[in-house]
């Protein structure tokens, strides 16, 4: 009996996230043996995002031309190779090479999103299938770091070998069990080698412009506190690393539960545009309170903002997937993930530099981005009134 394709994609993203997240706590300690500064260790993280930013539009276009399956398999195998090189690294430049290879082939989630869009119908079915990705990411993020911590006590390099092994297994699963999702491959498509040109072209296209700006702005807002969360709760509440890790695991659980149980209620009662307005408004109020509240109230409000963040991310992804023409769907979704990588590069730098002088920056800087998002949504509202319909058809629950 053949497994449903969306279940295979869920498994692939889940395994990929477990492999990636189990090494995250180990990388700084592993790099320290080379006697490098904290800045260099930070570069090991950011070089991945830089390479992803440059590669994702190209990988998306390749998936339009040759199919989702071969690009997904190539991406997975590239990640496995990156971890093997990292584990074998006896010099600092080899560590950077491993991270660069992993980043340059990091199209797993982007191509998975394109795949799920290919096999789903616009509306509820698409939102339901796309919600599998953050659910898998959440579960993987909960389990991966804990596994990595245990493995690192046996050997500092063991987490990297395990990551390489399970990622390789992931590639085999995709190669054997995953059917191709594209009905007509775009063999005539010319692949641009200039990622900046692809991104600017996407932002210049009227039907993609607003939603791509929303993706960038929401990513900037969320990465502002993602990157500084552990440092903030340590300075503000005195939480140790393992306590902060438990809080993050709890956030992952909340996001996963939202995608499984609450998302259907969101889309039953509100149009996608109203969901965007509601979640952004709640997030502005929630982040304001997070900057002011003591720990018990902080944790409760954090759960609410996590629900809104997960819902807004899915709605944005669904809207972009629906707008994207089938012939360039991979490219457009690749551009959106490239913008996410751009946010991962720039937003932590902005927030951490301000945080040195003002502790509550991880909450007030996102408010600035979210306020700009409300302005963009005001422009979108005017466009919707002109069209007299929403950018996504109302979702019918059967």
C-alpha cells in the first residue's frame, strides 16, 4: 500500500528538522576547540543563511524545470554531505565549507512547500497540507536538541555523524517512496544564476509584491526575538540554558497543537485577510506585554503569540502558493524562503546590537516591523475593495 504523498513529505521535513536541530547546541562547543572568538562561531551559523539566501531561488527554479523530487533528493543529500564534512573537519575552514554546502543545498522545506501546493486544492485543503510543515518543524525542534545533548556526552562529533546518517536515510525515503508532483515540467525554462535578479523580479511583479513583502516583514519580526530569546530570558528572569530550552520546547508544542487542532477553527470563522489583521494586531499587543510582564504572565502571553505566529505564517504561505502560477511555483516559493534567510542574516544583528543598550529590544523591534505590516495590509485592503473579492477565495469546510 502506497503511503499518501503528504505524509511522506511530513516525514521528510520532520527527519530533516531533527537532524538539523540536534547539532545546533553542539556547534559552538565543537568550534571552540579551534580557539575561535564568539564572533567566528556566530559566522558559522550565519554563513548557512547567506548560502541559503543565494541558492533558494535557483533551487526553486530547478524544481520547476526538472521536478520537485530530484531537487528535493539532491538537497537532502547535500545536507548529509555538509554534516560529514563538518564532522571530519580538523581545520576551521573545513567547518565553514561544511556549513556552506549545507546552506547551498538547503531547499528541503522550500521544495516541500512547493510539492504540497502541487498536490492540494486552493483553500482549506491547501492550508491543511501546508500546516504539516510547521508541525513537523515544531516536533523536530522539540526532540532534536535533547537528542544532540545526549549524543554529545558520548562524543562531540557523534551528533554530526548521526545528523548525516538520518539525513541520508531521508534522501533514500524520498528517492524510493515519493512520486513526482509536477504534471508538466518546464524543460524550456532558463535558470537565472543571479538570485538578486530573481528576488527583485518577484518583488516587482504586482500579484506577488504585497505577499512577498509580508513574508519578509513577518520574518524580520519573528527572527528579532527567535535569535535573542535565550539571552533575554536569562537576563530578564535568570533562566539557565536548560530552562530556556524547556520554554522553547513548550512553544514548539503550542505551535504544533495549533496547527493540528486550532487552525481549522481559524479558517472556518475568518477570511485569510481577517486572520492576517487579527494575528498581527494580537502580536503587537502581545509583544508589548512580553516586554513588561513578570515570568508567569510572560509564559502565558508567549503561548498566545506563538499561536498567532504559527497561524500567520501558514496563511501567508497559503496565499503565496495560491497566487503563484504552476509554471513558476517553485521559483516564487524559493524566493519567499530566500527572504526568510535574509531576515535570519540581518534581523539578529539589528536586535542584538540594540539589546546591548536596551534589554527589551527583542519585543519592541518586532512591534516596529508588525506596525509596518499593518500599513501593508491597509494597502492590501484597498486592493481587495477594488477587486470586490479576497485574494484567496473563501474557504469552505466540508
